[in-house]
């Protein structure tokens, strides 16, 4: 029997799970895990999280919050290797080796760096600049052949592919050239209706937050800016709230759009209905999340990190040998 194809993906610990995290990544992670066609490696990318230099205590809490949320929405440690990036220190060594073969221009052209630099102009650190190289190390450390991504992440996978190709050519063919695994990802904008959901921008709707928090977040959403009064016909095609009806009311979203066009439902009422559907949809996840203790989350991460390190140690041994480094002397 041919070995399963291997997947690597991760998420930065920047706070509680939101709709963008779920529909943009975790939902697809769970489907890939349960499909049985792939060997799945998923990580909490805490090294990447340090590029924003959060307060240490908050960062630790965010780390456990994210890990617990990922487990709550369906990642099963019996089916996937779920680990903590910094507990597999070999990634830092592979990052260093890759930095020696990665041209400066490759990193400079990565579009997401420019976006992040705009978001945190007072903290454009080297880690933020070099994170595409670390991301390539994440993927290739476990010899991931596929990376589930949305369209805006293709450049990162291309960077990892070019890194693997260059290392293999300069030294020795060790690494696979990873490919993007395109997944179905609905367009989820933040509550501001303009930008992607981001905890740093404060425009999120939670998944495992308490119901009253979710309701408040949804009611704060920007709706149809062309509509001033309920008696006026709405424009659902350009309304962020209506776009989410396609996600949460897959069988009857058109009905609500028609009500909006005919001025038979107001924006506030639409948000109330959507909020209740979101609360209802994620209730099982919130229940599972409330049952998880910090100790249990840590135990899962410890076990997964041990599994990931078994692969990582061998990969780094091969890479060191390829570039001519001696095995560690101590």
C-alpha cells in the first residue's frame, strides 16, 4: 500500500477562534483529517506568533485558547499529529539552514509581509520579514507534500517550493516540492465589512465565545451602507451580513435576500437572526471546549510534539549531512 500523502498547516495563537479561522482553515483541516487520504500534521505556530511581540502572560493564554478551540472544533489527536511549533526545536535549525540558500529578493517580494508591516508599523521586526523562510521550514521539516490554503496563501507555498527546489539542487535531493491543496473557503469579512477577520483588527465574530459575546459581535456588523431606513429596499449582494446568510442558511439564503430586496426585513433583524444561527451552529463546539482543561490540552500538545519530533530529527539529520555539517558533537 502506498504511503499517505502528508499535509502540514498551522495557525498563530493570537486569541480565541473566530469565523475566519474556522471557515478559512479548521473546517477544511477536519474534513481532510476525516477523509483518510492524507497524513495530517497541524500545529500551533507560536514562533510565528512572536512576530507581534505580545505580552508573555497573554501569549501563553492565547496559545492554550487556540489549541483548545482547535480540538473543540474537531481535530482528533488520534487521527492527526497536533503539536506545538516551539516544542519541535529542529524547525529553528532548519530555518537557519534555509536562510543560507534563500535569496533576499524572494523574501522581499512576499505580499503578506507588506500587509503585516502596514498593520504594525511600529514593530516591523526581522522575524516578521523572515517568517516565509520559517514557514518553508515548518512545511519541509515534516516533508509536507501538500498545504491546504486559500488563494491568498499561494505565494507562501510557492516560496516553500522554491526553497526545496534550490536546496535539492545546491546540496542533495532531500525535500519534496510542496503543492497548494486548494480548499473550499467562503469569503468571510470582518464586522467592518471591509477587511478579513483579524483579532488584531478587532473585527471578529467568535466561534467558541459565549453566546452573549457572539450576539454583541454580530450586532456590531456593518450592513447595507446604501440603505438608511427599513422601508427602503436593501442591496444584499453588497451586504456583508447577507453574504454570511449563504454560509449559515445554505438552503434558504435566497429567501432572506428576497425579503431584504422587498424591504420586508430590516438590517437589525437580519443581524439578530444571523446571530442566533451562529450561536446554534457552534453550540456543540462550545460544549466540548468547556469540557477541556488546560492540563488535557497540554497533554495533547506534548504527545503530538513528540510524534512530530520523531520526523523532524531525521529531517534535520539529513539536511545537516547534505550541507556538510558534522553530527552534533554533544
